[in-house]
């Protein structure tokens, strides 16, 4: 059963559209038309029967008065004539018989079967003489009517009421034939069948034509699409109506236009590619020559830049010196610039960090003066700032050694005057360069250290195995900004034998520790440097190695170490 259903469904799916439409209409008509015909004929038959009942009731009414008068006058000739006329006008009436209360026929239109004044009871015994209301006893296509026996409508003819009770004085019997009814029903069936055939034919023809009308543009569109698929993009697609099929045809037209446009672009691109291919060798040679010339120019600029870098390092290098020779104060420093470049046979570093140490005399005492500076900017800009910082500081050192008035200054005053002079020089560049620094002087005999921190990482003091910051209270703005003289405060710290002081640029803290989910993790903990100092007991080279091992440097790095014995 289920397999048969699937086979019928697959067969229907594979039909063409017009046949699907035709078959669907046929199935609908085969179901609807017989049902509607049956309902129509049944209703029509009921109407015929009802009409017959009404006419018999009318005969009852008409003959009641005539029968009563005839019985009173005891004259039945007029009644007999009226019965014959009435029977002639009713085609379906075979016989009209009026019987008095004794069962004697007093009027009839068929004396052969029902003789006048004969006894009806002797001819038709049984329930045919049962009196009652004016109802049709039997009227259907089987039984008495088909056998053409008489049926009766109990049609009592009443006389004048002399008492409260009624007396039935006569009964009308109607003998009907079903020929007319059967002919009428048969004609209804014939007409219904004829109309069914006509309407079914018209419906099939209309369905077939509608299917053709529906399928024609789709078939034509399918043929056009096959032409397009086979490569004939110039096929003319006829426009459709404004319904869904017309919209589909319009979409196919736009698709065809898009394919033509893309094909044109492809052909145009193919021609360009062919043109490029034809001239590729010449173009490659030309582009190679231009590229070689550009590379040579870039290389020349690079060589010139490297030469400028190298010359700058040659200028800075003599300024980055450690000339402190006091017996109780030992100074060490290391400088590692971020930018490294090759120049000829040398590998050179360039950057803005600088360390300088000297021995000078102030007020008859020997002092070790030191500076750890960091000029802002990358490569050549930072190196330029370091060059200015180192040159000015060296000139101050030489002036101090040569001028008695300067030698007579207290160490704190000398530190302050040196800082203010450096600040004025950088301020004259009008923001072109800035520098942070730590500037200080250590008394060789007493261990007193005088120092200034201008926006530089804090100084670390190592004593007894512990490292701590000593200039966390106040730091000045860096060189290049306007700094009021009265805000410059020189700090003083007493160093004990064995104490170590370490200053360094911000490269010591700005280290890339690693990356987490493509996010670079940069150190933000200043305490990391303290831990390096503690772990190495202030050893400068070991501190440098720990910094390099902990992560990647992102800036120039310089460290300056002072050890008081």
C-alpha cells in the first residue's frame, strides 16, 4: 500500500506542469461532479413528489364541496363529468374514484376498472378503505405505484354538521401511475449526465488550455536557459507577464546580463593579461632596473645615514668616560644602546644614554662627581641629546678645575649650579630634545653623597644585604622644561663603608616579559630591579645579565654603580 503511494507520488512529480494541472482538475471533477449530480437529482425528485402531493390535496379540496352537494341532491352526473375533466388534466392520475360511506362508487373516470355504482370494497379489500386525514398513503418507486395499483388519499368529504361529531360521507381515491415521475427522474438523470459531460469537457479543455498557458512561458524559459547553458549567451529571452513566472523570467534576464558583463570583463582582463604577457619580459627588465636604481638610492641613503650614525657615536664616545680615581670611591658603569647597526667592519651602538664620572676638588676636599643621563628620542635624536648633555657637563668639569671661585662652592651649591646650567642649555632647544638624569657628588673622606634626580628612575641604596630606594620623596622635572631655581633641592645621604649606590635609566624597568594570548606583557614592577640588586649583592655585570635574561629590552639601558669603601 505504502509502496503504491510512493510510486504514484513519484509518477506525479515527474509529469510536466500542464499534465499535472490537467490531472489535478480531472481528479477534482471526478469527485465533485457525481456528488453534485446526485444531490441535484435527489432534491429534484423530492420536489416532484411534493408537487404531486400538493395537486392531490388540491383535488381533495375541490371535490369535497361537489361531493357533498351531489349526495344531498342524489344526483351524480355533474360530479361524474368533473371527475373526468380533472383526470384528463392530471397526466400522472390514472383513475379518480369517489366512494360514499357505504363503499359504493358514485363518480369515476375509469368505468372499465371501477364501474359506476360498483362496490369498491369487493374489488380492493384491505387497508385501501381506511379513512383518515388528507395524506398520501404510499408514493414511491416500488410497491403499489410501480404495480399501478391504486393508492388513495384519505380525502373525506364532509356534510353539514348536525351534531358535534363529524360524519364522513364520501372518500376520494386517486390511482396514480409512476410513469410520469419515473420519466421525469429519468430525464433529470439524462440532463444531468449531459450537463456533466458538457461541463466536464469544458473543464478539461479549460484545464488543458490553462496548463498550456501556464507551462508555455516556463517551457520557453527552460529552452532559453538551455541555450545559455550551452554557451549561446546572445539568445533573446521574451518578456513575461507581471506574475511570478514573469518575475522569474526577469531574474533570468538579469542573470544573462550579469554573465555577459562578467564575460566581457573576463575577456577584457584576458586581453590585458595577454598584453602583459607579450610585454612581460620588457616590463620585468624595466621594473628590475627601476628597482635596482631605487635600491641603490636607498642603499646610498642607508650608507649615508649609517655614516652619520657612526660619526655621531664617535662624537659621543669621548664624552662617556669614567675618570674618577679616588681611593675610597669606586665607580663602574655599563651602557647598552637599543639601536645597533653595522658600518663597514664595525658593529656600532647609538642611543641617548650616557654615563660620566670625574674626580674634582671642592672646598679643599676630594669629591667623585657622577651623572647618569637619558636623552629622549630614538637613535640619532637621542644621541644628539646625549652629545649635548655630555659636552656641557664636560665643559663644567673643566671650568671647575680651572676656576678657583667654582672650586670654593659647597658641593650642594655646585650640584645645583651645574643642574641649572644644564637645564638652561636644554631649554634653549625649545622642546626639540629633553633629558632625564641623576647628578651627584660623593665626599671621598666622609662618604656624604649630594644628588639630584630629574625625572630619572629612582636611585637604589644597597646596604647589609638589603636594597631600597633613597630618592622617593621628590624628583624634579626633566631637562628641557622650565624649572624655577627655588624648586631645585639637593638631597644628601651619608654612605657607610661597604655601601653601594646604583643609578640606571628606564631601560632597566621597561622589559617585555612575554606574551599572553597575543597581548604583550611589559614589566610595570619597579621592585623587580631591587630584587636583581639584592640577588647579585650589587654586582653590576650580574645585574645586567639578570635584566637581559628576564625579558626583552625595549629601550636604551645604562647602569652606574658607586661603591664606598
